């Protein structure tokens, strides 16, 4: 189970319910039926005692304004009642850095594909402009870059994938919240491995830092080097754990949810 490994390795996790590419209509229908609420309750209680789970996500690249904002506010309130210890957010389209629907959430998350899927040629200026617009929209929230990346179907694509990594990281890293005045709380490459897809005309998406044979693509080698700059210099030498999971003990707060 991924959270168990993350607990032991000290990795932070963002968990989300699968409200992917929802529209105003699907938000209204699903929320009226209580489906997102049920999925969120199950996710929250399943990993309630997993310290690696720092974030609860409620939607991914969905559209609509009032319907989406209303659904996210409802889910945020439910999450506070069930847990209240994790930060809440969504992964909204990066095409609109001024998206207002993260107002009720703790962080403002975006997927950024400027110079890859939209926004013309790959440009650090365009990436920085989007970051600053998002920060202006949410000056008191961490900006979470939930996705950025490029496919690598062939050697030429692998070279472009590497350029995308360098261009984005050059713009993102100075604004990491580990720096003075930084506001970028996360920057997640999409993705670690290639994956199967149901998109018409495709069988495998090749966004991975790793090739199917397990070897690293050039972007993977570069990512290992650059990401290490923000890692701890050395692991603590005196920390020991038996890695034994402890079951959740039902209490008064859980009874109030049912």
C-alpha cells in the first residue's frame, strides 16, 4: 500500500477523489446524489492514521465556476468534519490562473502545460506569468503545481521532454516556499512511469521519467539531480520504526458522521 511506504520513506502524499474533468452538470448531479461525499468519507477514514497524507484533493481539471465552487465548498466542509488535519485543494486547469474556485480551499492547485498543450512555444516567460497571476489571485495560499511534463514517444521527444523539465524547474524553483518570499508549495512532474490510456488512437502515454524497460530517460536523470537540491542533506541517524500500522479506534467524532 502506497501510504505505508510513504510513511516509512517520509514522502508527502496528495490523495484525491476521482472527480476528473467534471462539468457543471456532472458536479450538480453527482453532489445531489452524494457520490463525492461518500467517496471522500471513505478516503478520509481509510487513511486517517497515515501521517504521509498531507493533502486531500476534491477535483482534477474540471470546468464550471459556481457549480464547481459550491461542490468544493461542500466537500471542504465535510472534510473538516471528518478529519480537519489535512490541507484541502484541487488540481484546476492552468489555462486560467485566475480561477476563483479554490477560494474556499487551503491551497490553490494547477496543472501547467504552457508550451506543451497550450500557450504557444515553450517559454519561461509564459510559465512565470502564470505563476505570478496565480499568486496574485491567492496571495495567502500556497500555489501547488500538480502537473507539468511532456511525452517521449521517440528520441526527439525525449530531448524536448528534457527541455520542458529544465524550463519549468528554472521558473519554479526560485519561488519554492523553502526560499525567502516563496509561494510554490509543490511542483510535481507528470509522471514517474508511462501508463495505459483509453484516449482514442493511443494505448500508452509516454510521459514517464522511466522507460518501460526500467531505464531512466534523460529527463529522469536530470530530475534526480535537480530534485535532490531540495532534499535533506542526510537522513536522521537515530530514527527507528517497526512500521506497524495501528487501526483506527472509533470515537465520538466518527459516530457523529453516521
